[in-house]
């Protein structure tokens, strides 16, 4: 799985500048699942971390099918 904050550049991790959260603004994390060739439901976790806080795992599920 790779992630992005702009839906263009993907990598194993992404960072958001603190300034992007002013006035309660939210940010979007884009996720691409890199398939291993198998089909079915796939679930992985995104680890959400920030300085001074406990990391939180956010489950992400995707359905993979063979068209």
C-alpha cells in the first residue's frame, strides 16, 4: 500500500504540514493498494502518528477483482 497527500505522488509514508490544519481544516489521505495478483477483500492499516501522541492504526479495506 502506498499513500499520498496530493493524489499524484505516492510513497510508503506521507506528511502533512501543521499549517494545513488551521481553523479545523481536514486533510485527505489517498491510498493505492499494490496488489499481489490475488483477488478478494484486502485490509491493511495506516499508522497515524503525531508528536506527543500515541500512534493510531486506521484500517483500510479494498475489494480486488479480476475484470
